[in-house]
C-alpha cells in the first residue's frame, strides 16, 4: 500500500517552531479552532460550516418534478439545475439524496402497515 506523505506541522505553521520569534498568525476567517484538553497545547483547525440552505416552494416544485423523471441526475445535470435554481450543485446533490431516502422510507412504512 502506498503511503501518502503529508506536510509537517512546522511547514504549515512555522511560527510554532521552538524558539521562533514570529508571532502566531490566526487561521483564515473561514476556519475556527478547537483545543484538545487531553493533549495540552494541541489546537485543531476545522472549517466553519455554513448555514442551512432553504429551498423555496418554487424550487421545491421544480426539484420534485425532476425527481419524478430521474432519481439520479448526473453532475452535468446538477450543474444546470444549480444555475437555473440559483443554488449550489452540492445542495442539489444533498436534496436528491434526502429525497431518495424519503422515498425509500415511505415505501417501507406503507408496506409494513399492510
């Protein structure tokens, strides 16, 4: 198995080197940090997750119509939809995943109630 070589912490954050006089720079605005209490001095950076995307009733109507015709739109189709609906392709991908799951759950509940 091929091993992937990752950059060392000091190449990413040279200000953490022992004896360094460089001031510690905060991470970019789109990142936040968390301190690991079990290992003092260790700080973990992770991206800030955006707010939940709300889909309007008009967008929902279009997405549902497309879902009835095609349950698995490819990347190109999601890109076109994203441009037309003014939402991200990733949001459309997630919406289709959730809608397929909702469809499966609905069938399961109906068949088990008979």
